[in-house]
């Protein structure tokens, strides 16, 4: 099937006269004809119906914002960073289709990569994505590429495999931009270190937006920081003849404030038991439905992208909830009482109990002490196995648990030891992710190497926040067995 755009060229010319979006954080954001055309494709409009924070709105009702607004905000932050770095072309060139230059192509490409970075986002964002990654349909295929079934690769597939009228590939080519180049930028492996840093680093355009946006809509102010002051101090520095992004030493504490805000946000909201419980349940339900073939598979999504964008548009939060409700209502979940109970909890906001014991305590650990982490995670996994064995022997099908051990560390920055271990170049200053500080004498240092930075002491730390949830009946049984205290 070849998709026909749902608006005529004539209509496009009319609406393009007002290519401005008002954002609650930044005010008016101007869009080019190219960006406006992309935003009005089914691929981008789908993001309106995907919540930025998954099921966090069950705990913080204001957190109803979408990936649609976030992605536009990321583009705007990328634009502002380029302006501060002196790598932006004037607006009269950027928004004039007749102007062509390498400088404009660079500026426009970074804006587009920022705009499109979440194009492959799953239902309820990262919530169900983890189920697709765990299931790993195409990862394990005989002819698969071996990459995870995640939103980044799905977004890249959209950018490179929709060469039909109204498709992203088609539109990019129409404006003389290389889809592969945009895909490389989205994945953070462009030839330009500076470009990769703007889009993917410890202080990048994505994080700059979601910290403020999530704080604004949730009402929780952990994510706030001084964006204007931070932006003002972005600079271009040269290392071994290559341009990189650095931040003036004058803004050292603004950078630290940013990193601490992110650490607190993930610790107190995203990974807190209250904030993560319904996401963990949704992941379990999604994984079950993938196993049973009751929800779109990754390969089906790829086929929709290539042939039926309007069908792919339906792959959003509404689709997930409707599938859960459909199978809950028609008795399909009756075959598995645990899954039926989980569906009830998710559909009707019935919070599960949190299992609290020594093995599931939140801890501040050291990134460089892998042996300590391995022992702690092993103890948590052994405790989960013990609990499962007890529930299997003495409980019923209604006595269930949902394990939610962290899949990523909550860090301030990656430690020097970890950087050295994972480095792709001889000079750590040429690594994409770590924050670089431009000193008053012109030297460039990693943030963790700056003597008067508190991050130099905190750079090895990470927050280990395991969560395990259970049904009410399981909770009572575990109390009776002395596994948990009242």
C-alpha cells in the first residue's frame, strides 16, 4: 500500500503561512517548511498520543504531556545550543528553502535529528519498550542485525525506509537532505563529535528539555535548573584539531546543578516505588501479549512503517490500553489469573504492594566496584527466587510478584574508569558523552577532573533502586512467612 497524504498540496501552502508553535516552556518556536511537513505526517502525529512519562500520571496526574511536544522542545534546545556555539545560520537562511549551503545543511540536520529522535517511541514510551527489548524478536532472528528491538532503531528505520509520498525519507530527499545522515545523528554516530555531543551527551538538548518539561507537568521541581545561564556558557573548543562542545568554567555549578537535578529526578520520581509500579505492570502485560501474539510484533511494526503509515499511527497508548481492556473483558486473560489481576490493577489504578526487605533496599554504590554490585544484584535475585518458591508452594495463582530490578544505573556522570574501559578514541576529551569544561586558561578538562567540582567526588557514585511488587494476598503470605515485616 502506498500512503496518500491526508492533506492536499494546496492545503499545505495555506497552513505553511503560519509555521509557529507555542510551547509552554519556551514560547513561540518557528518551524521550516521541511519541519512543518514532517510534523504533519502520521509518523510524527502519532507522538501526540504517547505520554512522555508512561504511567507516571497515575501518581502525578499532571504528567499527561506527550512525546510530540517534547521532541519539538528538543529541536528548539538543539537550535539554541548551535546559536551559542556560533554554528547556526541566520533565520532568514534557515527558513528560506531557496538558500542552500553546507552550513545550513549542518544546522538543519541537527534540528531534524533532534525533532525525530523519538520517532520510534513505543506505547507509553519506555514502559513497553523494555518488553520488546526483552522479547527480542528481530534481535534473535536468523537474518537479524543483532541490534535491540528498541525505539532508536525503529526510528532509524522510519527515517530510511519511507520513500513514498508523505514518508519521512521522501520528504528529506525532497529537501535535498540525506536520510542516512539524519539517522546517524539520531543514533549519535555521526562523523562530527560536536554534532553528536549536542544530541547525545551528559548535558544535551534532549535532557535539557525533558528535565524542565517533566518538572513543569508533574509539578515536581526536582528537574529544574538554570537553562539560560547554562546555554550562555556553551563554547566550541579544539582538541587534537577537532571541534568539541565545552562549557565555560564560570558555569561549573550550573552544570553540577543540572546533573544533580537529573539524579534526583530519576531517583525520586522515575525509579521510586510509587512512580514505577504501574510501568512495571504494563511491561509485564506487554511481554505476555507479545509471547501470545496478541499485540503488534516488532517485525509487524517494520512492515507497517514500510507500507501502511496510517496503521502504524495506531501504535500508541490508546492501542495498548484497548488491547489490555479487550483481553481482560472478553475472558482471554482468565487463562492466566496473574495476568488478569495485573490487567485489573493497570486498568483501574489498583496499586500493588511494595515488597520491602534488606535485599531490596535503595543504595548508593560505586560504578568502579563491579564485584560489590554483582553481590548485591545476586542477593536481590536470590531473594526474588526465594519469594517465588514460597508463593508457588504455599500460595495460589492470585499470589504474584512483579520484579523491577534496575536496567540502567542512575549516575551523575560516567566514572573515569568506565570511560577508559569503553573509550573509542585515545583521548577521553574526544569521547561523545562526558561533560567537558573550558578552563579560564583555555585548557579543556573532563568535569570529573576539575578540582573545585563536587562531581569530582561524586563521579563514581550511582543509585541502585530495586523495586519488587506483589498482590495483597501475596503480601500477607510473605509477612506470615517472615520474609517481610509489617
